[in-house]
């Protein structure tokens, strides 16, 4: 008991290292697959990006079209184009936007922080609301609160969130006039003192973050509830109670900690939905994030930007899953690396 | 067995409500021309943005078209997309999952890595990218929603097949010389059908939600064809003056998806033997 690091810890560290290495190696074929699918998607297009630019400026001469094709490498065979493009992606060069000629990487870079902030805020919001709700209703299964949760869960799964956003805008933005319904800051915010700016920012975020979190509340609280119910049935909970521990200690220290383990994994899995949803919410609330950029690029058929965001979105998901897995590994004392992943 | 399951479903009030509403929507979609009060495409410049009234129960839209009739016709789009996208997703997922689980080894690895790759994309991004590249129409939307929604089914079927393929009746079939295709389709899959039915029910609702989202963004069903998401999309522009355009189509989506989810939940309870012991 004197030594700070026991053999078990060494084992765990070792396990963790080999697990991490395996986990990274596994990501390579997946990353490769992601680029392949992106490339296939873009090449589904009837005609080529050059013909699309031709549509924009019908006066373009055949020579100009040829030059364009050369510029984008469209005169090369498909596999060669893929390899070229892959080489660019690996060096994180995502090409230039068709719309304004700016590097796609730059365009994404200035939009990404807003989207990531919004998603993190709504993740936090989901967790802080859904976990207490889920735990409480697991403690009182069959109660009115528990039934209300079931109704809420079904609503959350079934309601189109963009419609909810519209309703919230009508009620809180238009009728009551409490909250702004678009953008992330008011006009002339630069002249305000700092605290007013923060309040302005918060006011703008309340609606989008709440609505973004809505579907998550349902999923997460239901998951927490069933996970908690499962744990409460375990022998070690009975043991803890039999020892005469106060109920609060049993619930918080013994049950909750174990019940929350699978929730971490769910967080990782929820990420693609959240990021994908940002397209809808950012365009409804006019938030200048990556989702809105994706939407406008899709409307303008700005292929390089579409591809860039597709790849970045997938990589964010992978990163989220990786973080969730590592967190799980760190906090779960029971986990051992399986030999065959 | 079938009657037992039916009884279990009918015992669940929510399931009956869901089933009833799904039937209603079906009937509405089929007989839309007979119950619509007006031609859903008929523009009337004298009746622009009228609030709900006796003549127009759901009001009129920005071109004076009857919103009620457009919502009725919108049911056709949602039902069509919901079921066909589900069919594509279930067929793809079942096939790939069964092949992966049955053959194992390298084939399994490749298919399951493919599942991982597909799951890594934020679903809406991938769908939007394809729809933006191809001109969106109802068939492309169905196919894209189906082809981006099969991964969970594949995982589910694979797990079922893995546990079924070592069972005696499969070994017996193999012993009498049945081919792989026959074993998979005749012996294994029928025994894995229940979870697939449950997943299928949920995925109809999911597909309807995605379609309405796409149409809302203007990258789904194209105007003037009436769709619930499309009406909401225009409604957003008139949100301060015409709340009815934003309310009714949303209620229609919500109730339809809710019905499929309630039915799916009831089916899960009725079909999963694990739940039987509880009552």
C-alpha cells in the first residue's frame, strides 16, 4: 500500500499503450476509406466541375474550358486524380474554393471554432440535464416522473428539430421578443462594454444550443436510466447497502460511477449526429459556422469546399470516438484489452 | 406464435394509437385527390397568406395555395420516401451483415471496416453532399437516405448470424449439403428476422425525418411538389406573419414519426423474448 504505483497500474499503463497503438493503426484504413468515399461522392456528378463553371459563364471558350480542366487535373484518369488528391489531403491542402478562390483550409479554419464551441456547449448542456433526469427516474421506476420521461423521450426522438427551432423562434423571438433569432451577436456589439457583450452572446446562443440539445436529452436520459437500472440490480450494490452505507453514498459513489461508463461511449457515438445537425441549426439561426458553410457550398456546388468539410467532419467524429474510448479506458478499472479487436 | 405477438402488440395502447395513425396516413396518402379540398398546385393571388378559416382549415401559403391540401399530398412523399428508403437500408444492411457474419475472416473485416467508415461521416453531411452533386429528386433522396442508413442493421444482423451459424439446425443443413446461399437465406435469416423488423419500423420514421430536413433545407423534394419539409421551408420566410405554415406540416411530421417509433417500441417488446418474462 506504500508504493504509489502498483503492478496493476503498470499493467494498465502497458495495456493502455498497446491499446492506443492498436486504436491508431485501426484508424488508418478508416481514414483511407473516408477519403475514398469523399472522392466517389464528388465524382458522381454528371459532367465535371469545369462544365459547371462553364454554366456560370457560358461565354467561356473551349480553350478556357480545357485550361480549367487542366487546372483541376480533370484530363487525367480517375485513379491518378484520386492519388493526386489524396496526396493533397495528406498534406492538409484541401484545394481552393470554386466560389471565391480562397483556400478551403482557411475557410474551414475560420468557421470551425464556432461549430465546435456550439457542439461542446450543447454536449455539456445535454449531460448536465439528462444525467440527473435519467438517474432520478431510474431510482423511481414507474413513478409519474418516470412516465413523464418516457413521453419526453418519444417526443425527443420523433420531433423534427428544425421544426422545433421554428416554433421556438415564433414563441420566444417573435411573440415574446425575449431572444434574438439569428446570428451570434447583435449589430454594433463592438461598442458595448465587455459584460454586455457576453450577455449579448449568451442571449444569441440560448435558442440554438437548447434546440440542438433537444434530441440528445431524450437519448441520453433514456440511456442513463437503463444503465442505472442495470447497475442497481448488481450484487455489489446490494453488498454496499448491506454494509449499511447511507443510500446517498450507495447511489453516488457505487452506482452512478459505474452507470456513467457506457454513457461516455454514447457521447462519442452522438458526435456525428451533432456535427451533422449543425448544417440545419446554423442555417436556421444564421450562425456563421462550418455547417452553414457546408450548406452554402452544397447550394453553390463548390466541390472542393464540400469535400474538405466532409473530410474534416469525418475526422472530427473519429477524434471524438477516440477521445471517448480513451476516457472509457482511463476511468474503467475493469477494462482489459481484448486480444482480437 | 403470430397471434401471440399480435396480442402483445394490441395490449399496448400506445402501439394501437401508433398503428391507427399510420393507417390513417396511409389512407390519406392513397386517396389524397379525393379528400384534398383544393388542387395543391392551384395558385390564387387573391388569397395569399390567409389565416386558417372554414374554407382553408390550415390557411393558405405565399402563393394562395391551400395548405391543408398541400399537407395531405405531402403525406404521399413522406410515406413513399420513408418506406422505400427503409427497404433499401434493410436490404443492404441485412445482406452485408449476413455475409460478414457467415463468412467471417477477411470478408468480415472488410465489411465491418466499411461500416466504420460510413459511421464516421456525419450522416447529414454525406447525404447533403450527394444530393448537392446530383440534382435532387425523390428517387435520389430515397436511395441516398437508404444507402446511408444501413450500418446499424448490418451490425445487428451480423451479430445474429454469428450466434446462429453454429447452432445445430444450421450444422444439420450443412451436413446434408445445403449451399451457403440456401443456408443464409432459408435457415439463418428467417431466425434473425425479429430484430430486423423492429429496426425497419424505426428506420421508416428516421427516413421521414431526414427527408423533411432535406426538403426544409431546399435540397430535398423540389417545389412546387408539396412536401412537409418544403412547406416548413417557405414558412420560415413568413414566420412573423404566417405561423400556420410553420405549425401544421410540423405536426404532421411529428405525429407520423412518433407513430412509427411507438409501433417500433411495441414490436420490440412483443418480439423480444427477454421482455416476455416481465408480464
